[in-house]
């Protein structure tokens, strides 16, 4: 990875948002020295993540079922494009297919299982909240089993559900182990929650949000404090492209080349140089993903 000093641990360039210029986006990442990971959210986007990894040097895949796709979900045109009838879009909810995802998980360019986890922000009105939460938990636990089987870490999405997630991870710690169980993507929790996850062995990704002004209702420096608290060897940079574009590109569609802005901010918060931060992130990626 010497020719690629930067690493974007979580992007989605297989999404429809890049249909018009995907090759240019990938080339810009390469020219900027960025390797990146395309993360799946359901069957189609997971398959595409693997396909793109096969075709492009410096691109890897993560495969799994996102919690919002376990029940009928809102349609995100950036993800698969078109309308709700887009081919392959699982608008009525996908049941986790172990055999399908196992095949993708065993691919040598697949680095982790996800984006899986819990999301208590997006619910539909067609079934009870409890029923939707149970579907999310069932799919998540199945992916915990798959991750342990293929010996690859989890890539976890968690929105407004950290207490439940931490409880579930405690209950499955014997299955996952604590040496390298996975990554909490786009972590926005507290120092206390971070410590609980650190104790369980997890690492964390941070993206464009760390370059933003404080969120409404948050004190200036709250998020910075969490980043400063987490040890350097447990931090990865991400973009979550096409979402959460960092300053100074905020308002544009995000892309992996912009991860450099995230690394700059991480370096500032940690009191080290950008080169030192980038080198540490690469070291962490090699340990976590085995790349």
C-alpha cells in the first residue's frame, strides 16, 4: 500500500450516484493516493462491490445487509437510482440469505461483513416498530455468525441504537472474540460508549462530520473530545461517499479522494502531522482487514 498513502474504509461508489462518472471518480482517488472500500447495503450493492473490486486496483469490498433494508424502507435514489421499482431494490425488505452472502464474503477482496447493525431512525408505518427492530436484530445476529465463520470483521452501522447494539455485542463477544471483532462506522456516541466498545475490541471510522460545526444541541468540542479520547490504533478514516461530504467540499457529492480532508482533521485533533496520521491509519487498516 506504499503507493496509496490514504485509506477510505467506507464508501459506496457502486451506488447509482456515480453512474455518470464512476471511472473518473475512481481515477481521482487513485491519483490522490487513496485506496478505498465499497460497502454493500443489500444483495445488489454487495455483489457490485465485489465486482468493482475485481476490476479496479486499490478498491476492496464489504458485503452485507443494512438494517434499513430488513423492512420496507424509503427509496434513496443515490443508492440504486430510478424509482421504487428499480430492478433489485428491495423495497419490501430483505431476509438475510446466508448462502448468498457467504459466497461473497469468501471472496479474497472482501474485507468485512456489513454494513450491518441497528437503525432506530428509519421506520415505516406498515408494521410495528418492535417488529422492525426484531428483523434488524435477526439480520444483525446472522451477520455476526457469518463474520465469525469467515473470520472477517464486522462493519457496523448504528443510528440512535447504541445501547441496544452494545448489549447485543456483549452477548455475542464469545462468538466474535475481542482481538479484532470489527468497526463502528461513523461513530457519533459518547466517550463512555466509546470505552465500552473499545473494551469489546472494536475500532472506529470517522468521516466528514468531524469537519463540520457542532450539531444542533451539541456543545462545541463534544465530537472532538471523542476523537481525542479514542486511541490512535483504533481509528480509521472514511468518506461514506456519496454522503457526508467534508469541508471544504460540503454541498457537493462526496467521493473517496476527499478522505484526505478527514485525515487532515484527524491529524489536527490528535496533534500529529498529516503524514503520521495517514501512516497510522494504513497500519490500522492492515491489522483490521489483513490488507
